[in-house]
């Protein structure tokens, strides 16, 4: 029997996905053998108080999808009130904690997503914009992702995502099906904020 090759090291890349309760953004990584660590307060892990030294030293990529409720232009009429009652501060604290994780771990790539709004006031101009329908052809359920929701991406990552565009479908006066959800329940918030699977696959393909 031959001796084992002690010089061979099996490398498993680690992805940390923050504010990704559904797991949709990180799913292509998990399905392709990456170690995925999800950090979400709904899963009992608050990024603001988590001990970063408990995470692996070598992190390949960090995905950040901070809550957009206090940043999105769709809620601009409430910004002043939120600035005064502390909700804006809470959202900035969440985003800042994610960025501190990036600064500490220095991953190969990192990316933060948020729809059109005032987050650019804190982070500057995004590296790129995308619409869900541009990647609907990647999705297992392409008809569901033929909608518009202009979203910005900040960070250090490969922006050369392969487009598989399907023309958006207007299902109501405002436009896409997510505009019909309405309400402020946690369920509707989760549906509105869920990462489109087509985009997730295209992003993985470019940043693997």
C-alpha cells in the first residue's frame, strides 16, 4: 500500500452570507461544494454581536444583503421619521457590522446589494446595477423572475455576469408581481427581499 501524500490538502472554499435568511443567494455555492455560513438574526445570529474570531480565518467570499426597508426609495416618505426615531441608525449599524467583517477577513471577493435608494449616500456609487429579468434565463422558474427591481451592487467582485435576459412582464399598474404583495408582514418582507435565483446563479458563475 502506498504512503498517503501529506502534501495534498483538500481545499474547501468558505462563503459567508449575511442577511440571507432564504439562503437563495448562497444556494449555488452550497450546491457546488462550498462551505456556506449563514448569518441572520432570524437564524439566531446577529452580525452586530457575533464573535468574528469564531469564523474561519480564510474566507473566500462574503455576500451582504442588508435590510433595505430604511434605505429603499419606495419608502422615502418615511426617511425623516426613521432618522428621528432611530430606525435608520439601526439599519446603518447592521450594514456597518457586515463591512467590518469584510475589513477583518479580507476575502477574495465581497459584495453588498440594495435596491435604488439612499444607501449610496453612505457607500457611494455602486459598482454595477442589475434588473432581475436580465438573469431570468438562469432561473429554474424563469417566468417568476421576469420582473423589474433595479438593484445596486457594491464591493470587490467580478462584474462580468452573463446576461440571460427575458423581457419583464407587467402584472399590475406598478409593474411586477412583487408590487402586488403589499402589507408589512414578515412574510411579505421576505418575499420582496429574496434574491432572484437567476441572478444568484449568474453571480456564482462569475465569482466561483
